C-alpha cells in the first residue's frame, strides 16, 4: 500500500493543527508517550516533529510532507517544495511576526541604534540576515527559551515571534520593527512531490485543509421567503458570492441558502426576519472548497 509520511508540528501549533485536521476530515489521536499518533487514514503515517526541525526532515526525505512555518524554512535554509499557505496559528487564523523588541525604557528607536549590541533569539539566521540587510553589525546569540526575560541583563534586544504581542507587553517590552512575517505552510520533499501518488495525496490534503480554514468563523444560513420579499431579504444578506435561491414546491415560496461570517448572525437574523424571511436555520460548516 502507498503511504504518505506526514509530519505534524509538536508544540505551540499542535492543538490547532489537530483541530484543523479534524475539521478537514481526519481524526488524529495522540499519546503523550508516543511520537507516532494514529490517524483514521491507512494511506497516512504521522510523526510528531517540532516545527523548527520539520523542514530538515522533509528535505532529507525522512518525511514526505509536513506542516511548519515559513520562518523555519528561512531559518534552516531547507530545500523543500512549498505546497500551500495555511493561514492559521496557535490561537486562531492569521500570521505571526518575528519582531525586534527592547525594554520600554530603552533609548533604541531603530535597528541602527543596536550597532555592536547583543541580540538574543531562537531565529539566529533570520535575525543575522535582517541586520545584514541594514548594514548593522551585532552579535546574535541563540536563546534556548524564555527570551523575553533576557533583556536588559543578558542581551540588549531580542528577536521573538509573536501572534498578539501580549507576552511582550507583559514583560514590558516595546516592538522596534518587524523582522519577518510568517505563516504555516504545507511543505513536501522534492522527490516525494515528483511521485504521482504522493503528490496527489499531498494536494488533496492541501485542498481539504484549506477548505477547513476557509470555513472558520463562518456558518450557513437557510431560510424561506415569499418571492415578493426576495429582493429585500437578499439586500440584507451578505454572502461569499451570491445566495442560492431555489423554488419550493407548489407556490410563491423560495428557499435561500448562503454562507456568512458567524459574528454577524446575531444582528443579521432579526433583519432577515423583518424583511420577510421565515424558517431561518443556522448550521455549522466544516469546509468551504471553492
């Protein structure tokens, strides 16, 4: 049997990734004592790997494909095929940023103010490249964790990844500049990508994972409306493109189907009701595949 060796990111992305796969149709079950989670697809073999290491293992062929961040592809310099952008992070949809940060009271206003200083970071190469592009000579030191607490005693500034900035603010740090913007990517080994079966399996993963992301924070709405009230109902109804309108058996009533952002539903349903809609049903979505 053909089988795709797939890397699942262990660590901060783990739970959001497992939830994403569940919405896409795959149930992955982890065991704290095992790095080989089970998956309800005999054509996939999963391995839990830290996102920082994922590009290297995919590049060497230890894994056929995996999910990691653009930042770690840049940091490792791994030669891999970037299959798809999957815009999600630890706490929700969106990208993350690697930022240059200093203590709130620091006089530093620009990267050039750090000439000759010490920068602590987990992303050594991407930080060195950032300062090199600006012609600023600094000493970049690898941080094994708890990077926020290393200024000002152990370093003059840090380069750290942030999704919301909350941790930096909690440590009384001020962002000076964005070093790199990153998002989750599905990547593949170049030889595996050249294999027709593995490529198709990976492309199908990308399609369904992307569809699951597209469905986040969206719900479906179904309702009935008299033909005379259709224009007023449609005018009140946002949609991905256009609502689907179908005639109901035996008369003047129509069925309307659409997809909307979930936060607007609480204000939308009363407007639809006032415009003449009846039998309004809200339902959850797992995937939206264009």
